[in-house]
């Protein structure tokens, strides 16, 4: 096996002699992504790792190994077969087939790493590393293969006007065969053929030879599809690019030629917002703009078969952008001047708009950079003072400038929210709340003039990223979450909630137009996110500022989506099952707007109806005792007739069981003993149990859950549990009238708070409960009402029979 550099410990192969170069090379040169081609002819990413080549004993030959950078596991182990056709594409890709339907590709981070592995493959196969394909492809016909073997190169016709049709046919016939394309590309490179074609183009234009111009269009388009960087470098050079664009103006499928050159030279103007002194950089910017224009506007939309043939064109543009960002980044004078003029009050509005647009495009270009290069890019901008500059720009009156500044801010937040958080916390020590960067962002969100609030939606997403604890850092010395959330709730939250508080001073929203409703829905969405992720910060804020009561005013909005947002906010709070929140809800009677909305909704089966029922069902299923008692004590009369779901009757049952357990501590202690021994009773034992029931003393029985003690309990346990379990079975089988009495009879003397509810739109419930007569139904001293279930006024005949059981 050829000599290899010492193996990096993290990536060393199990074969012993295989590894990758140590040091920085491990991180970059040999870093690859492994791809496999799936059944849909799409490339699947199999992971990122480091590639090496070495002799593998088990495979009896030199092999390519890729080990995952995350855990060192083997992503790929592939023997370099002497007869396998390996293709090198775009300088950083190696593609080959291992079986009939199993294609593989290695995508290298750096060209140097690709070249190194390519040399190893060529060495094994005895090929010259300058080739881009190591074998004839198996899908070529025998005749083609014989022709290719017999002719070492492709001979191009002489470049003359009379032979343009012949040249066009040769180019078209070479495209389907990878090997012929390779030979055509080499011939075009070696003979300087493209420049000769462009000379003929001038002749054809001077002679107005439309047929010749149509042939040139086909030839130049075909050369694009050869997908060769070396040819692109010639075509996109300063002296050739406008002529290439000229050739592509004469599409035979169009009745009239396009005026692309006229647009590029007369309409499109290059603006140097800050003078660029480097001629190479200026030329690169011009070239990139024109090539991007060719890709987007000049070339016809590629067919499915041609799409992959333009991959090198995409790569050309991509790497040009990377170079431009790198060269601008290194020019400190340029960036210093840029930020100085941006923040200078003397800069006129038009100039400032151009500067901001340039900076926005600069940041957009940076998205093409590799992660480590992007880190360096944003670090440079941060050092230059991009955040203070944005703060100044966002405070200006020009809407276009502010919009561009918002886009730049979004790049920064998506890249590194911690950097933005650190800046705003530092500036809070020197500036008033009104001019803090985050408060400026919130104000722009609130003041968005777009009827659809497109900008506000974007800004709300950025705020959500900034307040998301998931992307906050924690170090030994400080916790970013604690510091930033403390800052946010002290300096910013009042700005965010201002529209909500201003609009909910009455019993219904003071402004209920669509745009206001949309804005409030956005604010509620962020507040709901805070409830879920911020625990005590948001809890203190909601309780101290009485935010939930204000939010529930929006349940009266004519916009269903806003009312649902308010309900969702309350549902998120209830879902936390936090007694601090529960006490706040009960003290302020914050179920009243929800019950009112439920009854006003009437019999309509819609999202509002389902969402409210789901909230009460959650309280029942999770057995939130305090809320269950509060709802039944205060709103039962309004809800008792809802029988198309069992939610409210189930809540009442929970409430009654809860009250009986409170007045019978003995039963409650039994439940704790029995909690781990519940199981369904066997039907066969039912009669025996019922007979035994009649032998027990009814006075000792208490209401409770239907439980059965295990048969292997000790005698003492049986003495305690048998009477209870027998009673519970009997209770299950009693007539419905007796069961109702058991459920409805109330043994507590607690008073419920007074409240008043009035419902509109003709609903039948208009209930009030005065403090003088506010005792619970069925409690001692309650006057009751004739026929109301569970009150003394409606006790049935069977009650007296059960008196020994239900009252002690």
C-alpha cells in the first residue's frame, strides 16, 4: 500500500494502516459527504466524515474508507475495483457505481482532498490523474466504444461560417455520451475554439446571417451543457462574455431576438456605494452579475435531462460569491467607510438607501459560505459595529431603509441570536427603553402598515428566536437564560403587550378591525410561547399585570381566529397545572368569559365549541380539583343542560366525589391504601358480594371509588376494605334514582363566592347568585329551589331510606 500520513486517533481505521492526515487537514481537506442514489434517482445524504485510502485485508485490495466525524463509525468501505468507472465532477465530486443499481458519490469540502483521492484511484487503475473518467461507461454501444478506442481525440471541423451547421450537429450528437462530451470539451479547450466561434458571430451579425446565428445559438447552448469549468472560464472572461450573451439572443424558437446586451450595458447600472479600489474584485462582481443573469434570464429553462448538466454553472456562481465576500471582508477600509456613512446623519436618504441595500445583498451572499467562513464573516461585521448601525437605521423614517435593515437583522438573529442578546443587554445599561434595539423591532412589528402584516410576521419570528431558551447558552459563570429573560421582562415586555392592554380596557375589544385582530393574534402567539417556555418570569408578569383577564376580553371579538388565540392562551396556562395560576383564575373568575362565549356560540358545532369542551375535559381527566370545584360551584347551572357530551356531568361527578372524600377522611385514607390494587371485578363473584353486603352495617359505609381488595390481603386489611368494596359494588347496581341521590347529596357547608353572569343572544340561562343565598346546592342552610337536582327542595322518596348511608 502507498505510504500514508500518520492516522488521526479519532479516525484511525480498524485495518491498522489506514487513516487520514492529522492536524487541520483532518477537519478540511479530507472532509466529505457520502451520497447514495435512491430509487427515485435522488441523492440521499448518508453522513459527513473523513475519507482515507488504504489496503484492506478482508477486501484484498486498496479501498476507500469514510469514518463519521461524529462518532468514528464506518460510513463507507469500498474496494477500488480496477474495472469500475470513476468520474470526477466539478473538481470536488467523485461518482461511481458499485452494482447495477447502487451509485455512490463523495462530495469533498476542498478541491485538494478530491485531487488526492482521485490520484489514488487512478494509481490503482493505472490511469493518468488528468482524466475526469477512468473507464469507458458500460451503457455505451459497442460501435461507440470501438470508435472511441480507435480515435484518441475528437477532431473538430475547421471553424468557418460555411461549417456552422456541421459543428452544431457534432455538438448535439456528443451530448448524450459522457465520453464523447469529455473529448469534445478537451478539443474545444485545446484549440481555442470558442474565441474563433465568437469571431464568426461578429461576421454573422454584420452580414445579418440569421441561419448562422441560429446555429451559433445551438453551439453555445451545447457548450454550456458540457458542464466544464475550464470552458466557462473562457466564456465568462471579460473579452468573451458579452459575445456569448449575444449568441444566446438568437433562439431559433423565437420570432424575434432578445435584447440582453442592451439591457446589461444601458439599463443595468453598477453602483459603487463605496469606491472599490481592487480591480480584480470589481471585475469579479461584474462577472458574477452577468453569469447570474445568463443563468436566470438568458438560458432556456433546462429540461429534466439537462438540469444536472448545468451543475458546474451553479458552482461557478456559488464560488464567485464566496470569493467576493472574502475579498470585501478583507478590505477593512471599505467596511469602515460603509458603516461610517451608514450612521452619519449628514448622509442623504438616497445614498443611505443604497448603502443599506448593499449591506443586505452582502449578507445574502454570505449564506453561500461554509459554516466556518460564515462565522468569520459575521464576526467581522459585529466588530465593525453592525448592530449599533442597525439601531440607528431602524430609528429612521424611510420605510424602505427600515425594511432592508430588518432583513439584515434577520440574518444576524438566525446566525447567532446570542450575539444579538448580548448587545441589547449591554446597551440597556446606557440607553432608555424607547431606543433599545429589541423595542425598535417590536414597534416596527406593531406599526406594520401591510394589511396582511407580512413584516410583522417576520419580526415576530425573530423575537421568538431571541426569547427561545432552547438556543440560549449556559456557562459556569453565568446563565444567558436568566440574564436575558430578566432583561426582556423588565425592559421590553411592556412594549410588546401595550396594544393588547390598550384594546382590552372594556368588556369587549375597543378596536376590532381585521388588521388589529391580526396584530393581537401575533402578540398572543408569542405570549403563549412564553407561557410554555419561561415559567416564573411570565407567571409573575401575567399575575401582576392581570394579563389573562385582559386576554379573555378578546373572546368577545367578532374574529373567530382571535377569540381562539385567547382561548389557546388560557388553555396553555391550565395545561401547566400550576396552582399559582389556578388560584389567580379562581380569584378573578376567569372562566366567566369562556362560559359566556360557549353559551353565545349556541348549538353550532365548530372549532370554538370543540376547543372549549376540550379545555373542560382536560380539567376533568387530569382531575384538577381546585378548578373542578370552582367551575361546578359557579357555573354548573349554566352548563348542566349540555348533554351531547358527558364532560360537564363528569366534572360534577368528580366534584361530588371530591366533596365526599373531604368530609370522610377515613374513606380518603382507604383510597390511598387501595390505590395500587384496582382491578375489574369478576362478574361471577357479584352475587356473593351482594349477599354479603346485606350482612354488613350500612352506617359504616362511605361513598368512594369502586375498588376491590386483593384476595390475598391480611385479615386486618380485609376487615377494613370489605365493607367499602361491597358498598361500592352495591352502589353500582342501585336504581338510577338512588344513585342520583348519592351523587348529588352534599355534605359540606362551604360558601361559594358571589358572581353574576348574563348571557346574550337569546340563550335560556340568565343566572345570578347573590351572596345572601350563595350556599352550595344541597349544603346545610341552602334554601334550594324546587326541582333543582341535589338541593333539599328536590329530595326524592328514596333519600330517607338512604339517610343512614349518606349522612352521619
